[in-house]
C-alpha cells in the first residue's frame, strides 16, 4: 500500500508492506492528520489552539490531546532553559514544533493497531519507520540536491530541524532572535514525538543544543554547524557516508 497526501502544509507519504493491512488503515491515518490540522493549527482562527491562545477556553474545557501537547511544550521549555518556547512575544501561541511529531507518531500507532508491522510514514522529511531496515536520506542544509548523510532505521523515528525550508523561523526564546548557531540538527529517537521536539529544541539552543540533545537517553544526533563541520554521536545509525565534505 502506498499513499501520498498534502496535509498540514506538507506532503505526507505512507508505505505499508504488509499484505493483510486494509486500505482503511491508511484512511484512518490521513483522517487523523486532517483532524489535527483543524484542531491544532494556529493559523485557523477557530481551532482549539487558536482559541486557547486567545484565552477563550477555561482549563477544564481543553481536550485531553491539547493538555498532552501543552505538557510536552512545557517539558522542553524547562529542559532548554527557555530556548524552546511556544509562547513568543509577537507570535502568539504556536505549538507546531511539538504537534507535528506528536500527531504523526499517533498515526503510526493507528497503523500498528490495524496490524501493520513493516511501514514507513514520512511527513515532510520527518519519518517513523517500523519493521525495517529502512534507509532515510538527510537533506544537505545548504545544497538542496544533495544529501549530507543516509541513515538506517529499523524501528524508530528521525527528524531534522534546519533553515532551508522556512528560513530563520526557529527562535531562541531566551533572546527573541532567530537561532543561527546550527545549519541543521537531525535526531533519531524511539518516537517522532521525541525526535521532532528534541531536534527543534536543540536547534533553538544553537551550538550548545548538540551536547544537550546527545545527553538525552535514547537520542542519537547528527548536527551540521556553520562552516559545514559535522558532529554526531557514536551510535548515530549511518548507513552511507556523504560523497563529499558537507
């Protein structure tokens, strides 16, 4: 089974190699992601996230899902000393950095519940994989047509935060200025919830985020700093070295 749809502002592709998984399993995944887009988009005035950001909802009116997302946001704000912050002055409440990985990981759980064992769910370059090995390329932060590494995933997730798609969109909450210390930060973890959140949080911290992310249990890191230097943890699952220096 293969499916590609544009959801939440980016392409989402699904490949399931199990022959006995029904098509409705994929339907459920994409229906969930569309639901997330409606409920959690800060760009839609009527979404639960927007209403919460404007202070229109009492604590008891928040959904369990939003309470979970808020808990994750606060966890990483505290862990980074405020570098990762979803409540930035002038920007309002924007939990997208957590919602993307969290929602796609929930999609992977729906697939497993439907009996899928070998699948790859790719949301704009952030990937949840099961039953591998699967090979995942990491885009070069300065050359769109090149990869800076290829990694191998069996059961796990990988996410990359960088400046190449949306420019200086990740803000260091401690300074209020764009985070520019890194060109890209790739994190491998057991879930995309963690991989995506840690990658963004570490990128917001700048160069010090490399050591912070690498210190987290179960996280492997591949970072490209200014000038093209690569720093990675010893157990980062590299399948292929880049053909030239990054």
